[in-house]
């Protein structure tokens, strides 16, 4: 089963809704979604509050042509596709090690499986989930 | 369940049997569980509800320290050696295994989802040969449980064993999509691939689980050692001049207890040099090498422990604290101590009966039985170990023999009578009790 994610144009209106990126910088060269290793910086809740990614580093990669990979305590993976400007993902499966105290791996998996859109601003990625009411902020240094 | 040094309930796993069937504590889990330092891990056993209700289980049955002896990522297995064999009181089971690449007709997973008490998941359909993450793992390296019919797995279940319809391990959990509320699959690294993968003992199971190279395709599981005897006490600590009598609560084993071993150390302050001083098929033993005194001195103090041996020959750990302690004088070198009942499963070459009457004044009778014709000596010793009478010293025919001893010229006290026949020495004691005129 695939969840549809619409690739958003970087409009101020959308950003205002999500509160994900601070501003659009046309100075930046935006990274591609696929390829780099994205590290979760924070989770943004429905009320706009931002929380830390937990005690374990959470990493996300979109690996061409279609592999979606995430890593926390476990190695999770699924599929993604971009067609006609639409992005879709499958449910994530993976290893089943016990979670460290304070780990937010389950939150990450839930976010990715329920994502509805994303935006990229330079080296920052914002993935929206639950009808754009929530988001995760990620960054890449690659 | 594997617990890390920081307390994370990391993964599941199972004790696994080997062809030597010697209860070597090998523990099968998943390769991807090898994070941190396994030397500091704690393996927790029997973390399970006592009944069908979801009640928390004991957390005190643990073994500390493990060492990885073999692992590979292809079938995602890791074989650990535990720091010590789990004691009999844990009532462990060393699981059997099946290495043919044949799908189980139905399967069972035993695991600790989210570090919770033990859960048992059932799939009533055959497993399917499969790859797992095709970009990373070899084709047909895993068994796929298409969907669990009862229960499911979660984080913390990794490494748990998958059992086939014959209750033998056929794989260990790598990962999957199964979770509460869905009918998605799980993937178990194949035992058949783990068995012989790679070119060295560090990447395969074969060398560890078939150390005698006997080549079986399957091996059944086996129970762990018997439980330790408990409540070991001296029942007559104040009977000066008598030998201390030990008693204890019986051990248990599904295979039955063959006998108990009695250990003694000569110093209360140095309870390290434990020596086996005898055996008993009952739950009591009289130590004829000691005579109880009233010294109350640490130098005269002896401590005893008891271990159980089951009919397979596996021994429990010796009983723990508190030890059974007694003040007494050693009579070392006099004779070998005897169990209260004969230990051998087969009929012994010679049996020495308790004298009758006992106590006596001044005459008593001693009976012994010989399996075969043998040279026999039956000697009486006093409490100081001096021979006071030699009742028999010659060849005797097989069968029962009865000998009388008249102790008219001996003072009251404890006497030992020792039968030597066919290289077997049996000793008992008796009491001469003279009445005042």
C-alpha cells in the first residue's frame, strides 16, 4: 500500500502552514531528496511545538531508484516512488531490536509512513505528515 | 532476553543444544543484535507470566557476560557462549534444531516484544523460502512467515528463534513488517544457511553445534541440569560424639535424580576447597569422617554442601548459602564415608547392613551381602581409629553373612565397623551403651 506524498512547490503559504522552514532562500542550491543522508533535527507537533529527535540519531535516505531507508535503533526500509510530481512510500519494515530509552524511532517510522508532502531548502528537508499538520525537520551535510 | 549494560532490553534468543549434548551454554540470536559489548550483556531467563494472564515475571534469573563465537550477516545469526551454564533452578531447555532447507509446516516464535514478558506467536501455515532485503541479502536466505495467525513480533523480538512443527529451531528473527494490527510478514534467517556458511568456524554454526562432527540433520532439545538441593542442614549438631547427619530438600529433574554428591570444606573461614566426601541416593547423609565435639572453635568447623546428579549424569550446582556447618573432630584416614543408602544404580559388589541391636550392650550382630565370592575383612575401630576387633578376614562366598561381636571388654562409646570387599570399603558406626551397675 502506498501513501501519496505531494511534492510541494516552495511557496510561502505552505511554509506558513507548516512552520517548517524559516524562509526561502533563492541563494541556496537545493539538495535532491534522493541520495544524501538526512539526519532528523526535530519533530514539529500539531500545535507548533518542536521536540528533539530523542537519544538515538535518526537518519533517513532515499536511495534511487526506489529504496527508502531509515535508521535509529533499527534498520528500517521500504519503497518510494516519484511519478508525475507525486511521491509515494510503502509501509516500513525492518529489524526488531529493542528500543533504547528515549528513542524516537517509532515516531520517525510513523512520520514517514504517513507523510503527505515535503520541501527542501538548501540542505534542509521538511517532511509533512498527517495531512501536513505535523512535520519532521532534517538536515544533510553531504 | 538480552539486556545491555545500560539496561536496554535489546533482543531475544534461545539456548541451543549441540551434538555432544553436554549443556554447553550456547545462545542463538541475531547478528544485527551485536551492538555494544556482548561481554557486558545480561541474559535473562524465564521472564514470563506464571499463567495465561499478563502478569509480570521474575527478573532475577540472569547470567552475566557473553562471548560471540560465530556470526554472519547473510543469514543474520549470532551464536554466543554464555559466561556460565544457567543453574538448574532456572529450569532451562536447550533447544533442538533442524538444518535441512525444508520449510516448516507450521511454526512458532518465542520472543520478548518491546522487552515484555515472553510471548508465543503461531503461524499455522508453512513458511516460505525468501530473500529479505534483496539489495543486501542473498536469495532464499530467509524463511518468510507470511502472517502470524496468533500474536505478532515487535522491536525486541529480533534474534528470537523460529521453531518448526517438531519444536526444533529453523531460524532466528531478522526483521519484517509484522506488527500489532496487521497481517504483514516476518523474516527469519535460515538455520540451514547459518549451518555451513563461510569458510571458518567464526561464520557458521556447524563447528559449534556439531563438535563431534557426527553430521546429524536434526537434533532434539534437552532439559538443563537438575535443580540445586536446598535447606541443607546438620540435623544433630549437638550430639557430641556422634557423626554429623546432613539432610536437605530434594532436587528435581525431568529425568529423575540418580544421587547426590556431598561436599565438605575443612575450614569455615576458607570455604573454597570443597571436596566430594561421598554420595547418597536419599536426601540425607552421615559423615563418618567427623565426630561432633563441643569446641565451638572456628578451627573445628566444617561446612557442607550438596549437589544433585540426574540419571543422565548432569550435576546441579552445589547448594548455596547458608552452608550446613558443624563443629567436630576429623577422623581422617580411618575409613571412607558412606551414604545412608547405596549410591550405585547397579547392585553394589558388597553391602553392609546396620548392626542390630544398636545401641547394644554388649553383643550385636552385623550383616553383609556379597554379590560374588570375595576376600572380605570386617574390622571394628574405636573412636580414635584404633582397631579393636577383626571379625572377618578371609574369602567368603556370595550371599548374606551375619557376624556377631561381643564387646564385653570395650568401654561405652562410638565404634566404627568397616567392610572391605572387592575393592569396596563400606563403613558404618554403632554405639556401645553400658548401663551402670
